[in-house]
C-alpha cells in the first residue's frame, strides 16, 4: 500500500521506516511460508521438528531485539 506523500511527510521517522519496510517484510513472510510448506510436503521435516527450530529462531530474534534496545538506551 502506497502512502500519500503528504501523509508520509507528517509521519514520525520510525513510522516512515516501518512503512518503507512493510512490503519487504510481507514478501519475506510469504516466502518463508512457502519454504515451510515445501519442507512439510516433501516430508523433509515434520511439524513437531519444525516447531522446535521455529522456537529457537524466535528466541534468537528476541535476543537480538533486546540487544538493540540496550544499545539505543
């Protein structure tokens, strides 16, 4: 979704960054979903095994996020 340039100019910088990144994040989410479906359809990884690795990825992402917050403060 494209934002009106006048509206975009009035946004906070963080909102502008998010607005610019959103299409890329949506694409990445779709691609990741496709990869997960491929792995499951081919029987490469069962749901339970994949869930374990997804949780590990979430934990790593949370650690990176906490690190970024500490650096900002």
